């Protein structure tokens, strides 16, 4: 028998997207809800046996009651497919949490206190789960855990950190190995981990379905996990509305700012949320001409051409004049004269390395006050 599981985590509905302007942040919150709806529609079409949401479904500090009501209704559309939710550190199961005070459809089960077991009718499957009851959990929830019936397919829905120590429920490899679980559906890490194994236990972080800042770049989605007598397979399903993208552009030999503008536009994928780091050495006149706010305004005006948001960070250095540095007194002058001698007999590739050594060395000496 093949068991088919849809596995999501770390959705953080109603996130505030604080790194974006208010208008764009509002758009992103709406996009996140639409992505969630699209993910559930995909799960419904896949014909899975269950859906697991491994924590942080909501961004608890900012979630709206209307959002919770919509999510409950949307999950109810999956009936009779069972939905299992293991609350995370951002949406713990507390006295005031929406998990406790809201109405949920009968096909949704929320793990609340300690490790619980739920047996699926008609399937030889047991689903275990553990949820946060507060924002931190220093003790490993899986310590000493062992499945009750090893002849069944045993699944665990849990939010935590695969690490020896963590304040977010440390999940240790040895506890996974000794658990007897067939698959641990994990949440907490926002990037897809791929399929991993500890002993005979398969485990996976699906990542989140929408990136929320520039630390969460690239495609985002969920996984479809298939378990059978041959083992385990996961299929990552990208589903995000748009991606965060970070690029570096070396402007060392770039002729003008207009060329830079053209490269920035080429760097952004369609609908991207783009951050560009400007690197390299430029003349002072070029650096003075980098009107970053103006460039951002010009590029942001081109949302219709595919760019959603652009952030430009100037990390360029001003080029130095080796001949002028030779006249400096003390160690700086001595250092410059020595490297200039090396430059005079160096090949083209060597010259690039020596110039960089000269720039970094002078920068260090100026910082040291020598």
C-alpha cells in the first residue's frame, strides 16, 4: 500500500512583511493567502490520504480572526481527507489561541498537549503529533519516544529544530533513529531540506510557501510524500506567487550608471522582490553619481515590466591612486612603494590581485591609525 501525504509548514499567515513599504506589504499579505488557497486546491487535486501542517500556520501576533475563519473553511473543503496541525512556536496552543477558541471542521485535528496518537480509519496508519504550548521548548519532545505498534505505518507531525540543543524543541538524530517512525513531518526551518534519513526514519522540512524577507530567497512550496514498501519519496511543489532574489553586480569597469540600471533590470526575475549589492572599486566621481534613491524610484516605477520591488545596497569602494600613495609618510608610503614595484613587473591577472592587496592593505592601515 502506498500512503500519500501532503506536508506543509511555516506558512505564517498575516505576516507583516516589515521589510517592504506598507502598500506592498499589504499586497504580499493578500498574495500569501491566495498562495495558501492555491496550495490547498493542489492538495485536493492530488488525492492525498492526509495533509500535515507542521507548525506556524499563523503569525500569531498579527493574525486576524477573519483569516482563521477563512483557513478553517478552506481546510474543510478537503473533507473527508484528514488534516493534522502541530502548533509551532509562533502559533502555540494556549488558552487564548485561535486553535482553541475557534471552530474547526471535523476533518481537522490539532495536537495540543504532549505527544498524541491518531489512527486513520480504513488505513493501517497511525499519526502522532506534538504541538508547542508556549513560544519556547528547551526540552526535546521526542526524547524516549517509541511508536506503540511497529507493524503500522507511523507518522509524526512536529515543529522543532534538528539540533542537539535549541530553545525551539531540539530534535536529535538519535531520537529520530530510535523512534520507530516511518516519516517525521517537520516544521520550523523555512527552507526545503530535501529528504533526509536518521536510521530507518525519513524526515523532511518542506520550507515555507512564500518567502517573507531576503533571507528566504528562491522557490517556495510544500512536498508530496509517498511511503510504500520500497521506501519514501518526496516531490517538492513550488507554489509561491513571487520570489525574493539577491544578486551582486561588480561595477569596477562599468562605464556609466545607465549600464548599471540595465544590469539591475536584467538581474530581476519576473515579479521578483529584488535586492542588489553593488560591489567593486570605482572612482570617487562615479560613486558620487550613484543616486540610489533615484535609481530605486526609476526601477520601482517599472513594476508593470515585471519588477515588484527593488532594494539597492552600495558596497563599492573608492579606487585608490597608487602613485599618490607612494608620497605618503610612514608605513602606508612604504607599503605602496613596495606593491607598486610588484605591479611594474606583474602580468594582467597578477595586477588585479596586487591592486586588491594594495587597496585592502591601505584600508587596514588607515583603520589602525599607523
